[in-house]
C-alpha cells in the first residue's frame, strides 16, 4: 500500500492512498470464511454454504468493509509517523471507484494543515496580574458565619433587627377590622429585617410580645409573589387578591445569639491546634480567603495571556473553505448557516488551542495520573471552602474526588485544569508581571472570569 502527501498550499494538502489486491486479499478471505460459519441459507446446513455463493452474495460488502478498515488504519499510521500537523479529519474527495469490478483502488483526501507560526514569551513581555486584597470586612463576615453555626436561640420580650417573629396574621377590611372570611394564618413566621420597604419595616421597631401591629405585606415585600405566598400560605396566583392591610399579633420573638470564639470552634473550623486565640484564627481565615482569590487571579492572568498572544501572533492563515467543510461535517444537523455564523469564533478558539499547544510543548509540560488526582482533591477542597468548610477530612476529600474521577468528562476537565495550572505557573516566571492590587468590590468575580 502506497500513501503520499502533496501540498496544495501552506495550509492544505491532498493525501493519496493506493491499495492493491495483495494489501487486502488475505483479510477479505478470512472475513468471508468467518462469515460462512455464521450464515444461514435455505438448502444448506449452517457453515456448509458453498464459498462461491458467499462471495457472490456478500463479497462486495465484505471487500468494502475491509478496505475501509485498512484505509483508516494505514492513513492514521502515516499521519502519526510523518507528524502531519493536521486540523480535523481527512475529507474524502470524489473517488471514482467500483468495488464490484476493480481490484486496485486509489483514494484521495483533502487535508487541512495547521498554519506555521512562532510564539515566545520573555521578560520583555509585560502582562497584568491582579492581586485581590482580603479586607477585614471579608474576614469579619467569614468569622460571623462560623459563630452563627454555634449560635443559640433565645426567647426575648422586645424586637430588635434580625429577630424572628411568630404570631397570628389576620386580613383586615377597608375599615381596619378583621375581614369576614379573610385570610388568617396561625403561627405565621417572618423576619421584618428582610422586608424591602423601610417604612413597613419601621412599624416593628421596639415591638413587644402580645403587641398587635398593622402592616401591608404586599408593600413590605414589594409584591414578591414567592415571599407573599410563603407568608400568607396561599398559591402564587392567589397573592394578587390580598393586597390590603393585615394585623399581626406577636406571640413570640426569637433572637439568635452568635456562638463565642472558643478553642472548640477554632479546632472545629481549622483542625486541632491550628489556632489558639482569635488573632491566629482570623489570620488563618484571611489566608484561606486569599488562597481562593489566588485561583481567580491565575484564571484572569491566563485570559490576559490569551488576548496578549493572540494580538502578538496576529491573524493566522487557514484553509477557510476546507475548514468550513470540516466544521459542517462535524455539525451536519445544524447546517451551513450555523457554520457561517460560528466560523470566526471557532477560529478564535482554534488559534488559542494551537498557541497553547506550542507553549505546552516549549515548557515540556506533562500530565501524570498523580496530577489529575491532586487536582480532583483541590477542586473538591475549593467546593467545600465556598461553604466555609476549611478543615475537610482527607477521607472525605478522597471519596469525593474518586467519584469525580469516575466520570470521563470530569477527568477531561481536570486534565485541562492541570495543563492550565502548570502552564500559568511557568509563564508567570517568564514574563514581567504588572501587579495590580485591587479590591474584590472593584474587580468582581464575574470580571475576573470574563
């Protein structure tokens, strides 16, 4: 079997494969013999059908199948061994072949080649790197969350902001009397601090147990169907029928008393012996928040690297018509309109992919199984950290990460994260970083992830 590649231009070529009878004959004969053992044909015992009949009925289809398998195998070998930098898959040209009469075959394929370009980064290249400041307010919020977990709830006599009220809710008529047949909700629970209207919220200031207050739920909760349906115990579509005033007899006021910053809490959050006083505890919390922000800063850095290199490399040359054919082949159900609308965006993604491949090769970046396992644990740890869980037992991390590694799409995503992480670390040592100290408020998470 003879395979050759002829360049049409810098970004396209034609691959030609010539197959002779000797290349496939043995495989076809073997396939026919195997088929003969399975075929049931009237008038013959199973496995005893004459080979002539087998060839007459199945010969062409078996030949086509074996030639196709041989073609895929050998073309794939040729591309790998000759390191053909191909984009997509080979597209068959219109080959005039008759499998019923021909013995020797010639197949031609259009090949899209990756454009040739160089990409390098050095200290002469300056790229922004955002360092997000961890403020005392952020630490305060995190510490508050932990103390709330160990909070206790006391029954009190007078209302303060953030207290929870429980009582009898009754609908009033236009004269301010209890409405005949109106809504009444026993044991209604609400927190005035969540009301959206300040005037309505103020009605509850300083209220005491057994006080009867009059307020308007619709105004208080800005006509939110979800909140009103929950409070009034009606369906969302029924809320609009109850927009007037209600009386509320306070039967119970509950106040949350945050837990204290004790050694038990320090050990519970951070692990035993990691902090022995509030100052050390807050320092550890600050480090944890900073580590979470570091991942966002690295992500933003790689986004900026992509933009910087795309501008530095410039517009690459592609075999546009051939690339559109390949894209259409991969999106047959979406049609040409989809290809035309998304082609430019597809080239942007492909350009970055090609740039990143060169950077990965230049920096000798490899992905080992241990890297994937470690990244799975790190991803799991980050998910727990989002909910304030810092001291997660190794066994729990192990179990969660194992589940993640069972899914193929998860493994592929982890491999990409490992590559991005290693590449980012390498590039940060090669370029000049223009550090920019920013607050989380000034540069939102969505901005960093943009």
